[in-house]
């Protein structure tokens, strides 16, 4: 079998003080009226988020943007009366100037060109009252709150202008939506004709959107690899399983506020290895696959606005790329669970799905299949007592006649990633009670 092209290789990687008083002061604690008043106040909640990484060593993500605008579409999960946008220069090598930023709704009448936006919906984002701002090296930038009604499961378009060279970007490499890049300040341009670079790949510098809601139940964070990142799903169709789960939550609970679903998955991410580490089958490694998952917790999970539940689906890349032992994978899963619970989060685990037939020789072996089964046996047995619940995605996707392979009806074609139907099956298999609902 020939060595996969770069895009095939990435697609095969299955899979973000207050200073206290100097003395302790006794307090009677909050009264019932105080608690009720707090519950009645609007609350910020995450409606969309993306894990970010450093730009790669070559190409646009390495050189950066220079007097260019980038237009990006995201799908909200929950709605609210106001919004705020989070930008990130976490992996940048210099301060980055944001010259202008807007949010808008897409022009659905011209979906043949998804870069078009509705002129009457364009609003400027401000930062400390200014339409421009500087992101320090390694820092994030939060916009001022903007009165802008956001619906559930709605597309929003964020356009950013960078007037001077940014250097290596902080980005998410597998957006599964088309991104638009063009020269000069196009942030208010309704017609997208000026966006001449149109990759089906990535969000740059954009890492989150929050909405202000009444009595928010918080958010569910999915920490996964390319299974969660939607490799194998249809571009511009919003068919990742976490997005489909969000739709199911909205449909199942129309009478109450639903939790946001924040997809912090990274294609190719591993529990115990860096994205740049090479792997089996000629896999070279890339920055966009991210740091090891434990290093991601303090950026991709714990700071998310209103996070209440963590769903961890990782480990298959450690098997096929790095030939890790079951014990090493289990140890890392247990550590993620402990850290989540130490912060008061509900913590759910997910079984590892099959992948026989995927990749070059050595990517799948009977020995690696034994490791996968050993991890799943632990998750279904002793591990079930440690986590707050288990999502058995292996049982959903496997072929009953050949349990080491994906069911053909759910196979995107590379024998490791689910197609749209497979992603829907995963979303449908999540017991909502495990999300605390």
C-alpha cells in the first residue's frame, strides 16, 4: 500500500485571583432569597468553542496573515440575548494586531457562495470600547458583550482583519467548513467576492463564543480526536456527532434551556504524545494535532464558560500511531477523570472504536487490536466505577460479524472514521441522563 498523502494522513488520525481579603471573615452564607436571585440572573454560557494549536511549519498557518481578512462560519448550540467572542494568540510568536472584527448572519439566499453575509445583520465587535486591539503573545482576547440575539443551532459568521503580519497563527485545523481569506479589510463586505482563498479547513485565531442566557444549565465539553472532529463527515453540513448531539438536546427539551455542547476535539490528538511525534505507517506528525491531551485540560476544558460535564474519547491514536500499552492509556484516562472531578465536573468515558483495514501495514495489527479490547474491557468493568458514566461507541459502530471493523453502513471509507450516518448513530446513542439532565 502506498504512503498516504498529507491530507489523507491527517484524516486518518482518529482520532482550551481575585485577591482575597487579608483576614478570614465569618459569614452566615447566602440566604434562600440570595440563591433565588442569583439563579434568576442571566448567565454567560459557552455556545461554541474550538481547540487551537500552533500553525504548522510550512504554508499559510506558518507565515500568517498580512493585511488580510478571514471570514469563518460557526454553528451555535444554544442561544442567548447577547454574545461575546474569544480570540486566541496562545501559540503565536509575537503580538497580533486585530484591526477590525464583525459578526453577522450568512446570506442563505446565496449559499452557492457561503462567503456572503446579510448586510443588515453586520455588527462590529469591540474590545474595551475600541474597534481594534492587540493580542499579546500567548494571550487570549475577549470582546465586549454585544447585544445580538443568537438562536439555537444557528450559523454565525465572524470576520477578522489583521492589518500587519501576524506570524504563525493559532488555529484549529479541521473545521469541516469553508473558510474565506482575502486582501484588505473585508469585515463589513456583504459580498464575499473579495475572498479569493477558500480552504475547506480551518478556523484561525477564533476559539470561542459565549451567549448570555437565563438560567443556563452550563455546557458539555467533548475532548476527543478526529472521531469528534468530524473527519469523514460532509463539509459544510455540521455532521460531527457533538453537533448532532446538540441538535438532539434542543429537540428533546424544547420547554427548557438546554446545555451548550462545546466540541474541543482535535484530529490526531493523543493522550501521551505530542502532535509532532511521528507514528506508524509513515505518519510524520504535525503541530495541528496538538499537545498531549493532559496538557490540553487547562486550556481546552477547564476554562470553558459554564462547563459542567466532560466527555473524554481518546486513546485510539496512542494505539495505532504509537503502540502504547493498555496500562499507559488507562493511566492517562484515569488522570483526566481525577482532574475533572477535582474541579466538580461530571466525567464520562467513551470506548475506543474499531479500525481494522485502516492505513498502511503496521497501522492495524492483531496485537494493537488486543490493546484496544483491553482498554474497552477496563472501561466497561473497573473503569465504570470511577467515571460518572460510559458511552459505548464501540458497540454502536462495530460490525457484529467482524467486531474489529466498522459496520460498513457507518464507514466513511477509510475504515476508522464514521460517515454522517455513523455520526448520527453516535449522537443518538448518548443517554441524556448521563449529561445530568
